[in-house]
C-alpha cells in the first residue's frame, strides 16, 4: 500500500499528474480539482496522500492534498454504487467541505448537481454516510491555482471528463468567459462554468 508520495511534478493533465520521486520512479496519480488548482510549476516539489485501488484489469493511485480528503474519498467508495471515478467526480464538483456539508444536511439538490448522481444515489449517500461524517472536517489545499495553456479548451475537456455533454460544456465555458478577468486560469474557468451549470 502506497500511502504518501513526495517528489517533483513531472507532468499534469486534466485529471491526473505524474510525480517523480527522489529515487527516479515516476508515478501517475489521479487527482481531484482541488489538487490541480494548487499544483506547483513543473519541477516543483509536491506531496500527496494517496489511496491505491486494485481492480482485476488495473491498479490506480489516487492522490489528495490532505489525509482528510483521502479519508473522504475512501468513505465515498464505501457507499453502494460509488466507485473511484464517481468518488473523484464528487470531490471535484463539490469541494470536500461542501460535500461533507451536503451529505450531513441531506442537501439532495447540491448532490444531484454532480454528473452521474441522481436522486436515488444522492439519497443513498446521505443515508449511508451522514452518521459517519458527523463532526468530520475536511481540509483542502488553499494554494493559489496555477493554470496551463489554452484554459478555455482545457476547461471544456475537463467538464466533459466530469460527465457533461460537449455542447453543454462549451456553452458553460463560453458563459464563464464573459466578464472573466484577464489571465483567468483553467481552474478558475472550470469553477465558474460548474457554478453556471448548477443554476
């Protein structure tokens, strides 16, 4: 079991990064939006709390800024019908704090805004996790987001990866661009677009 990785950022995409350890081994790690927002520049130092998910056809590492986020990811996966992909969707669409609050308060409206989460699954999340999350606090990285090239195109692809239709994703990104401050990053656009889609 790999519980933590320390190293430097070798590469990053829309939902994953490559982290190179001091021993020269490079790991591909799937990460939520909260981690992508706080990435250092390429070559910068990075530490992630990790969870390994072993399936018949693949072994995948998932990385989080804090141990609280990792614990929440593992609790989400303990819910009937929630696998690692959907758990990451939940953590990327709602921040850890908002997600915990939505489950504790039974906020089905917030939960069903997440792609692939319908009313029945939202109700199941509340039923199975509300007591487990009572009193829980989830801290996430608060570092300033670092964007990459082509933020609008990257933002649209990220929304599609979260489960939105391409046309809806492009429309949401275009709306987010209206009135956006100069130099807005990919992560900023994704957040604004998600807020627009949730209305």
